[in-house]
């Protein structure tokens, strides 16, 4: 299953700060390059598990589990509109299609 947190930024920060989870960088993207200098790192990670850490936001992330084989139908969902999440999904498809995740 594909677990897409509604807030991709928080998941990327969690994976980066935890540091113990095997991860593969897929791409670094800019969020509004003409407005401010902020980037987001899109990662592929396995073996994720729920955990609350000091400094986490008080509201828990909402995680929607989606079968990886049906990723394209996720693009048809009316509430799946956040551009960074769409970019992450397309980058994940490219990565998985390359076979690199199987190595």
C-alpha cells in the first residue's frame, strides 16, 4: 500500500530527522522560487512506523492508505490536489518503474 500523508512536508521532515529509516532521495523541489527560498526533499522510504516525537505538531497526521497498484486513480480524487503530493506520486511511479526499489 501507498501511504500518502495529507501533509507531505511533515512526513519528509519526520523521515529526515529520524535518520534510522532506509530512504532514497527522489528529488528536491522548490515551493515558490520567486517568492521565497524554500525547498522540499521528496524521499522514498520503507519500513515506516507510527511514532510521536518531542516537537511534533499537536495534531496527528491523517494517513490515507492507497493500493500502490491503483496509484493513478488517486489522481482522480477531488481532494488530492496539493501540487507537491502530485509531484511526489509521479516521481515515485518513475522510481518504481525503474526497478531501483527492488535492488
